[in-house]
């Protein structure tokens, strides 16, 4: 595993931990970087956060919501399923 892969995995782990503590949370990638990550990781490049979110999406942990004219948001798949009922 490369250094970049380890960093992305670390960010994904932090996002997953945040969602475990705040299962109703939803935000954009920019908001996730600013508010969900520990202070020492909040300066991480946005593409790394997006890559981590894509990993979590592929694993079924988060879901993406894209509404016309609005920024893409991410939330826990558990929250997304609940709001669709």
C-alpha cells in the first residue's frame, strides 16, 4: 500500500468514526474536510477527502446525493435509507 493510499484510508477511517458518533450528519466534501476531520487533518487536500468518500461509498458506508444546482453531499447510508422511507 502506497503512502497516498494510507493517507486516504486514514481519512476514510476518520469519516467513518465521525458518522458512528453522528449518524445523522450530512455535508459536502468541503464541509467534511472542515468540520468532520480532526484539526490536524483539516488541512488535507480536498481530492484526498473525495477519494476517501469514494472508498466509503464503494463499501456502502456513505451515500452521495446530487441535486441539480446544488453541491454534492454525503451522508451515512443508514441515514439515507431512513430518509427514503
